C-alpha cells in the first residue's frame, strides 16, 4: 500500500498538466499529494478546478504561479516553444535553488541521438544532431549545476498509451488510409505513460535524485514493434511506409545501469502490447 500520510506533506506543481504525460502524472499523484497543475487551453474542466492555473509560456511569468502554489516539488512536463522553455527553466532553476526544493524534469532519449552505434546509459556524454535533442541537453546542463539532491532528470524513450499522441496518430492514419512510417534500422526501447507515472511516484516517495533512464529493459526494432502494435490494436490492413535514414542499424535507446528501479517498476516491450490489449 502507498503511504498516504507520509506523502501528503508535499505540494506538487506539474508544469504542463493538461498535456498527455502531465495529465497522467496528475491523475497518479493527486490522491496522495496536494497536486497542482498548469494548462494552456481554454477548457471549462480546468477552469473549474482550483488546483489548475492557466499558463501561457509566450506571455506569462511562472513566478506568479510558484508564489501562489509554494511547491515542494516541481515536475516539468511542458511542451512548446523551445527558447521560451529555456527561459522558463532558468526561472524555475533559480526558484528551486533559492527555496531548496526539488525539480523533476522530463527529458528524452534524443539527448543521445548523435550516437547511433550503441544504447546510452545515465552517465554517458550527451550529444545530439536534432534541434529537439539540443534543447533538452541545454536544459539538462542548466539543471545539473543545481545541488544533486534537488534534481531528477528522467530520460524517456518513445512513450505509448491509449491516449498518447503517437497512438492517436497511428489510429488516425489507419482511419484515413495514410501510410504509417516505420524505421526498419532503428533500434529503440519504449515505455507507457502508466509506467512512467508509477516510476515518478516512487522517485518522489523515496526522495530519489539524479539521472534516470526509464525505458523498457529490452530493445526492439521500430518496424517490428509498430507492426506488432498495430496488430494488437486489431487493425490488419494498415499501410506501412518503410523509411531508411541509414543503411546500418542505429540505436536510440536509454538503458539504466546506475539508477535501477525495483523489479515491479521495470518493464518489457511486451508489457506495452499487453496493456493495449486490456
């Protein structure tokens, strides 16, 4: 059983709680902690929830929300303009340092997308060829200057789940008979929103810090996994388009070596397919 009394001392602010992952994290944590979130859409459901604050990264200053919520833990799960996000994270980092609180930052396997010959572990040097990867590295480096106990950087591979943008896009493509791109040479690992949220819950509970690689323990080829995934959804007539970015296999996988979570919080790629079935 989760220790409700122990956990309730925290005040958690999820930046980006109206998004796919942010929303899943909110649902996981709100029964156990005083949990607040930000949203950037006109949505009556959020407006009526006094634990949600409208936040437009283009116009608003995050300090106003931080002063109201007074969080002990901030979870950054925001999407949006990269340059504005960098400025926001600078402000959050200053606040975290000043108030001696904790920041959990959702990063990406893309911080390693320049390395294609092997999977990546927590202490490997980051290097990216993509704009997205560069942006995540910039924020990671900023946060790594904070005291170690005050940060947790969670690097995620591809995230699946019934309401994930990736799954909804696949379903949309099937419906509209648009070819679904698969990458035969891409070796990756995967996860689900439900597993990530359980892992975050554990990291908060046990006051863990540092860098975490939260992908499946096994590696899969992108094309094989997507084919299996589509079959599991019950769609057998999807059109697939093979995309070759290289002639050789390339890796984009984040595996844990140092911050290994308990067995019940680990997963295999097959677990994701099983979850979709149910």
